[in-house]
C-alpha cells in the first residue's frame, strides 16, 4: 500500500506537513526523530489523517494535489 499522510506538530500547532510513504509507522518515526530536514524544527508530530492507495501513481498524484492551494483548502475543510 501507498500512503498519503497529514501531520501536525504538537509543539507548534500552526505547523502542518503533507507527505507520501510506503511505510507509515517508519515515516512518522523518522519525522519525530528529527531525521527529516523539513520537519525537524517542529517535533513532535502526530498523524491527523492518512489515506491508503493500492496504486502508487494515484497516491503521488493525491499528495501533489494536497500541496496545491485548492488541495490545502480541501484538506483543511475535509481532512483535519
């Protein structure tokens, strides 16, 4: 499975992150250990939502969509 996930920092509530992975548990551990340069300043993180896809290209397309302006509006209204 391929996962698109939404994170929120528990120490800086305004900080959010959208990502893609094949191993959700391991990826969250990477974010919370400070080994991801984009999220290391705002640890710890928690998953607010995740979506599983059987098709890798659909998962990557959904991640890219969520990173657009309309995708962020959709996520804020429907996924958080």
